[in-house]
């Protein structure tokens, strides 16, 4: 949609989206009138660019996962073994979520409307697909035991780490991010059968 807009329209759309993200961080919700006030535009303009409140919320969530995909999910980490590649991915994942102010709100949401739930389910399936490929590669390389179903394993791991990091992000004060990453990695490596993590070194 944004590609079809004029430069001025694209700038207005980005300003509204940024204001909506700020409103969601501040209040945990998105009300179109409040977003319009924050963006300094008329109440009707968000509807022009996003159609509905649900459309605006969907755009916020899509942008959140786009950033996460670029920084972590779709990133290639340069290391020789599954263990080192995925340990680096977990550290990058925790760092990214700790630094994104929307993360506590998006990860802590309990349900939503059909549009946003559909977006989140699609992103989850893409993450499972990518993670299953990574597990299968580790199995082919001999880094992981071959007797585990990659897709089921990744689905279970993602459910656990998603919930754990959502809890960490909402605690006051937040636990140290390096400790969170280390504890999550110990869980993931153990679930994947990567061996005794205490015997691994950088």
C-alpha cells in the first residue's frame, strides 16, 4: 500500500504508524483518536491509510515482526556448528527484544482480533519452519541427535522461550539480559540434545 502513495502520503503514514506504536507502548492499546492526536493529524487520516483500527494494529504488529525477522529470525550467523550459530541467535534475540519498547506489549498480548491473531500465527509458522530447517541442518552435520522431529521440537522450544522472555520483559526490575539469554540457551540446547552445555566453550 505504501508504495502507491506519494512521498507526502508515505511520510504521513509512517508518522501515524510511529504514533500508534508509541500509544501502544504507553497504554497497551491503540485508540485511533489518541493516535491521531499524538501524530498531529485529523482523526480521519489513520482510517484513510489503515482502513480500520484493526488495520492499524495489524500494521504495528507486522512492523514489529519485520524488525525481529531482520535482526534475528532470518539472519545468518557465521559459525561452524549448530551450537554456536544458535547460541548467537538466542543472544541476539534477547538483545533485540530487550531494546524494542513494543516487545513487552506484543509478546504479552492475550489473544486479539482475527486479523492480528492471523498475523501472529503466520509469523509463528514461519519461525517454526526456519527453526526446523536449522535443527535438520544440525542433525545432518552431526551436531544434534537425529531421533527428534525438527518441527515438533522447534514448536515446543518457541512456546517455552516466548513465554519466558515475555515474563522477563514485564518484571521490575528486569533480570539481566545476559543471564536470561544464558538460561534460555541452556533450555534450548538441552531440549535439542546438544549435550552438556557446561562442557561447551566459546
